[in-house]
């Protein structure tokens, strides 16, 4: 995007310099009407902007305390675009819509030119890093925008992170966009972060697809459950069960083969048979087991198995 031509601001005594990180802006102060201002479509902060608490603060201060930082609109004359302050602008708009016209006029600090996309992002990141108020998803979002506009190395420099950390932020943001059926859309980043915590050797595209599908079908309802995949994916039987349509975290954990010591007696086949029995039983999902509730024939079979295992335990157990 080409920069708009620099125009001397009318009816202003002069501009002053404002240093934001490695960028120095020339700005001047002026009051603007809400309708003279538009939000930036590349605003890194996502999620709802309307905030009842912020509105109460604005009313308590009898207006916006901190001026909005804006730039000349690159396509509309006599209009300005927000660099920082979209939440203040949005909530003043809400107050005006509620009949409180006194909040229509906003204090603004106006940059004397339109910034480039990468300059705008650098300024936004610097301001929000200083305030320490951006959410995790904001950081992931701005990371992927910075990479797109200025490359990984510059993005890492702006964010104060390593290139590897930037890669992870970008991957996590892309992954979070796949979780679309959550009750709270803002929690998508939490699900993505939990998945990213699994080693790359285990986290194949097929596993990611299965997790996204099971979350959409409400088979997995808590993002912390994802941590159990670190155990499940190391066991082939448990993994196969999890990948099945009815498999979930809970039932897959039951499929993990117990770690057993080598039998010291001359009966290795018995130990193998017990392991095979445990694995075979664990492959049945909770849903299929629930369908057998009250089945007299199945209960009789379980009782006979219990008797056999109890007797076996007594024979092997040392005195």
C-alpha cells in the first residue's frame, strides 16, 4: 500500500515527535467526531470490543482520558483511521447510541501521514507490549500478520521472541482457526496451545483431524484432556482406539497396556494371555458398555471371569 501524501495539518500550531520503539512519529492533537473515524481492518486485537466496564470508566472520567492514535485515511479525505484505541471508539459509540451525545467528540493524536502496514503493526505491538494488556490470541494473531508483512526475522525482533517461538505462535493461531464449534470462540487458542504441547513426532495431521472432529462432536469437552494424548499416542492399541469414531480420551486411556515385569516363572504364556485379555477388554468404548447395562447373561459371564481371576490371584500371591 502506498503512503498517502504528507499534508500539513490545518489550524494546528505545530507537530511534535513521539517515539514508539524504533519508529518516530510526528503527531498533533485535535478533537474528532466519532463519524470522522474508522477502525483499521487489520486490527490485531480480535474478539468483542463492547465492554460495559470500559463504558462506566468513560462516564466516570466524563470522557475518554487517553486520546486515540489515528492516521489520515488512505482512501477517504477528511477521514481518519484508528492505529490504537478501537475499544475506546467503539464504546463511546455505544454510549452515543444510548442517547449520551456528550461522548461523540473524542480527543485524538493524529499522525501527520498514513503509515505503512508494517509500521502500523510495529507501533501497535510496541504500545500493547508496554501496556501488557493483550490476550494470548492477540499475540498469536499479530505474529502471523507480522510474518506476512515483514518476515520471520523482523517479526521476532518486534515481538522480542526467537524465530522458533514466532513459528509456534503462527502455527498455534492457524490451528486455533480449526476449532469452530466451541461455546466460547475465544477459547480456541487454548485448545490449539494444548495440542501444540504434544511432540511433533506424535502429532500427525491425522491426529489433529481426529481431535478437531471429536471436539465438534462433543466427545472431548475440556481442553485439558488433550494432555492425556501424550500417553495415548505412545501406545499403538490406545491410538487405534482413539482414532476410531467412538473412541475418546477416557476410553483410549483404558486401552494403554500396563507395564509388566518379565515373569520369573516358567509361565510366560499366562502373562501374555493376561495382557491380551486386558487390552481386548480396554478396546470397548464406554458407550458400547453402557448398552449392556442390566444384561443378565453378560453379568453371569463377568462373575465367572471374576471367580477365575480371584482364584488365580490367590494361587500366585505370596503368603
